[in-house]
């Protein structure tokens, strides 16, 4: 994978260019209204801003890309001559700062059927999970001020590019879904210091993980 280090460096550099520059929602009568105070809206917009930065780069490097749907893994599939015909999963993630040292945490995809059966095409994944050579997370950590006006509502404080296993914890991202959760200490996130020493250990753990039943 001669391309790998350069690819990661380029993805990091592009991530550093993604900023919150939203002024509001412009209606067709030229009225500017406030953005809804919803984290899902923030996530969707930051993802759009990032994609707009990345696609020209992929085109220039002869990297083909396919977008996933709202409930499909990953957000973008990369393949083609520019990456030696490998197939790479790229997921764009966001989370909020909770304190100076803690974040709300990223969700890192499902540990469900497509993850547990990597040789088979399963619902929720654009192709068999085992076909991906690497799994990249581009994470944006932002400060959220619910009461502020739209331009000041969000500030992107940190950006991280890492392999998925490097950010993983041993806990789920939510209590009701099969989402893998990230570590939540900011310093560990920035150092890619997750709870696994290798991708193999990460996959073995999560493929055996049993979802807790409600009592």
C-alpha cells in the first residue's frame, strides 16, 4: 500500500479546511431564518461540507467513489487506480465536546449482521464487509451552543483521521442499537489510543459481542 501514508496525510489536510460557515436558511423570498437547534442537522451539514471538499481531490487522484445511503455503511466507498484497486471505507463522523477533556463520542458503525458475516453481502453495507482493505474515520468534534444564532451555534474544535479500530471502545455507542462506540477521552481520541491493540483484536471482540437485553 504505497499510497497509504500520502492518502491519510491528504485526507487530514482536507479535513482541516472544513469549517462551520452557516449563516442560516435562505428562503426563496431572500428571508434568512435560523437553523433548527438539532444535532442531526449539524451532522448532516458538516458531512456535506466535508464531501464537497473531498470529491475534487478524489477525482484528481483517480479514486472512484460511491456514496452510501442514510442507513448504509460506509458514507463513501473508495476504489480504483489511485489506491492500487483496493477498496476503502470512509465514514464521516461528528460529536460534541462535553467538557475540556471529554467528548460525547462517535458511533463507529454497526457490529450487526454485515460486520459479523464479512464474506457475505448483507443489508446495511454497500458490499461485503470483508472486501474493504481499510476503514477510515474522519471525525469532527464541535462545540455546540444551542441558544446562539446560527453562525455562532457551532464551532469545529478538533478533527481526527484514523482507522476505525484505533478509536474504538469496548462499549456500544447507544443503548438501543448495534452501534460500536468510540472512546470519549479527548486526549486518547487525538492520539488514536483506543482500547484495542490491533484491527484483528477489535473485530474478534465485536463479532462476539452480545447485545444486552432490556431487563
